[in-house]
């Protein structure tokens, strides 16, 4: 087990990994392109990157407000969001859907499946969840 920067994958040889799975981790990454490029480098030719992220629209809502669905920021505001959960400090980086797709495509991925599903409110950012499955590398059809 290793602990460190998600983009620091230099210890892995190119095209050696069968699958990369991420549940919500990319929301805490400022530079998605850097991480996606490194993951793309280590994935085998037809290996999948499976990821799950909170829907970017959720960052608009102030979930600590007494008023229901109080909008606190613009969808296009990319300023980091600092918060605490169970006494632990976090920084969340807001990425629009365009940011996510652009970073994936520029890193050489082909999006094969994209879905939106609503889940129960278990943790912060889990009211709406986006899940995607992308394959690496992009191949001409």
C-alpha cells in the first residue's frame, strides 16, 4: 500500500495495470489532467478507468443552510471549497462536466459509458452521483 499524490505513479511501469477504480477521489484533485495522463500511461491497452464523482451541480448548494436548496455559488466558480466532516478538514475542487470530459479526452481516453443516478444522502456530496466508465487508450473505429 502507498500513500501519496494520485498523479505520482512513477513507481508503476507503463501499460501494466488491468483496472483503475476511483470512488470520489478525483473531487479532491486540483489538476485532473495530470492524474488522468498518469493513469492512462499505466493502464493496459484495453483496461478501464472506472470512476465515480459527485455531480458538479451539488457544489452549488449550501447543505449547511437552514433554507432548502440555498444556492451558494456559480456552477462555473472553480475556487476550492474548504469544509470539515467529522472533524477532518478537506479541500474539494469543483470541476464542471466539461472540465472532466476535456481532461479525459486530452489525456487520450474514449468515454464508453456515462450515467447519472440518484442515491440516498449518506455523506456530503452523495445526493447526486455521476458515474462514468472510460476506456484507455482511445482507438479509431
